């Protein structure tokens, strides 16, 4: 699968996902906290299906051949 999630985006997704899941487990929020599974999984996979239709990517740009 094409990776389209950069390193900062991945870290943020994993942290937000874990925080939402923890909040749901501890009862600080309702069942909607389990939505944290989505950013967690996309952060761990490095790919976000919602970015694909728009051609969006937060990955670092790769240098072209001959560029220094």
C-alpha cells in the first residue's frame, strides 16, 4: 500500500489515537472514544485512505535524480 503519511503526521495520529482509546477505557468519554482506532491504525500503517482521492501526502518530498 502506498505510504502517504509523514513522520510527524504518523506520531500525531498514534498519540491522538492512543489518547482517545485510553479516555474511552477509563470512562472519561463515551463510546465515541473508540474512534481513536482510526488514527491509530492509519498512523501505524503509514497510509490514510482519505488522502488517496485528493492525491494528498504528508511524506517528505523525495529529491529528483541529479539534485544535490
